[in-house]
C-alpha cells in the first residue's frame, strides 16, 4: 500500500519522501494558521457568529487542501481568501446592506459557476480576455484595500469631516498596541520566523488582556457551532439582479488569485513544464471551486489557494502529501472555535496591514512606462480602496483599457470578450448613476 501511494504521488520522480512532505505540510500550516483567527474576526463584522465562522474556516481549508493534495497532487493549501473576505463583509454586507446569508449564496453560485467553466474548458477564453497587467493591478488594489481596513481597525485612520480621512490618536491603547504588533510581525518576517503573523496575533492578544482590550465569552465548541451557519445561505436572494456583479467579482478574483498563487508555487517547486504549461490545471481549478462551494455551505467566504504554500515548498514539499498534511492540521484546529473571538482588533489589524503590504509585490508586473497599460492599472489599483469596492476598481480598469486601446487603433478581434465586459461595466455605472 505504501509503495502504491508513493507511486501515485510520484515520490521517486520528485525526489521526496514522507518525512519531508509531512514537515513541508506543517510548515505551510504554521505560516497560514493566522487565518483561523483573522477570517472569523472579519466575518464577524458582517454578523457571522465567530465560533461558527472559525469552524467553517477550518473545515473549508481542510477540505480544499486535502482535495488539492489527493486530486491535483500539488503542495498547495487552500483557505478562505484574504481580500475576498473583506469584500464580502465591508462592501457586500455592510456597504450594500446585504445579509450575510445572501452573500454566502453569491459565493456558492460563483463556486458552481467556476466548476462549470472548468468542466467546459471556458476558463482559457476568460484568461485570454483579461490583460495580465490588470490582474496584477487587482491583486495590488486588494492589498491596499485590506491594509486600509487594517488601519481603520487599528484606529490609525479615522473619519475627518473636512478631508474624509485623517490620522487617529496614537496614544489610544488599541492603536499603540496594533503598531507594536505590526513592528513585531515585521521583525519576525525579517528574521524568517515561520508563523510570524500567527505569533504576532497571539502575542498582541496576550498583551491586550491586562489592558482590558481582549474579552472571552462562552460559545459553542467545534463542530456544534456550525449549526449557526451551515446551510443558512440564501441562493434565491443572491440571484436577484443587484447581486450579479457580486457573483462576478467573487468568481473573477478567485480565478485569477488562484492562478497567480499557482504560478508562484509551481515555479518555486520547479513543477512547470518546459512549454510553461501547468500539468493537471483542470484538477487544481476544480479543487479550488469545490472548496468554495463547501465553504459557502458551512458559512465562510470564497476559498482560494494560498501563496504561503511556498513556505512548504521551500521546506522541501513537492507532492500533494504536503497539502494533505496541512488539511489534517486544519481539522485539528477546529477545536480553536470557542477561542477565536478572544483576538481583539489590535491583534488582527496589524495582520491585515502586513498581508496587504505583501500583496503589493504584483505592482512590479505592470509596465508603468506604457500609458495604455499604466492608466487602466492605476485606476484599478486606487479605486478599489478609494471606493471600497473591488468591482468598481476592476470595472474602471477594464473600461479604460478598452477605450484607450480603441482610441489608439489597437483594437484586436481576439479581445472581443474584454470589450463586452467593458460595455457591461459601463452600463452598470450608468445605471448606478441614475438611481
């Protein structure tokens, strides 16, 4: 049996073994375990019960990671995505006043849509339609979006009646503690300490207790907490006209975030073919989409691949066994559900800021010397945080790209889908302006 498993996971070809893969899986888990505390804290602002959100986070991460390991055989772990959870809470639920149950319905539909286009092979057409530099701008814009939310939670950025935003009081205990947490996390990152974000969150939480900033109340334990969110999604509500753009954003960002992470991890692991193709790509996308569907059914936002998987690759992970180990550790983490609400804003805010800053590395992929690429990318980049909406930034970016290339006489027949998307986004903005 052991030999058959080693053959299935191609241990000999990849030059790996059980011990190395187990260590790699544990390393990946440690670097991304902060999501067990941070994701429920974000979803809580949308009204999702924290213990249930924690259990859903662990279950969806475990399901996605194990499925990725078994089906696609890659050392890529999955969990609810940073950025999409912020969009779910602060744009869809709070800004648009959509109940979290309905928002979960939109996540479910986007996951099913992803499954369908994966099975039909339509994903290639969509990937060709959206310029890669706009994808880089979206990734960076989401990073700014996450960091902006972190600054707000830390009390470092506050409302100002004259300038819209202003600086908060650094003498405020929450703000001061959040800044301390950010410095600690960055210091640990510089020293290459595994789990730097998780260690920082736990350290700040411990420091918050004597200051009266952390609180704990008895809650349902583990899987029992899921009764508060499991199968509570409202799919009919999500199908209403006003939520079509939300479904598209969940779908689009998940698709490109997954592919960006996939390229980063497979490059680091040396798993890309000579012709730059990625073996078993359909299986990877299927695992991602299936995990999103399961996540929405249990009570969390869109599940996607995590770039922290590169930590496991650097530890020697080459096969799907590493992802399976990470998934099993997420199963064990379900027991943390009653304690997730302990982490105060001062502990989770610096994690958001640091993760947001790391996402800005994609800016380097944009050709800032070419106005035809730079202007659409810039509009996408800044309008995501400024309008508190991934959809708005993406929409303006696609419209600008289409209009500028049309004006420059660089219209290409193969870009027809991009122009269709531009027309749809333009119609959306005109419709919103008339209401």
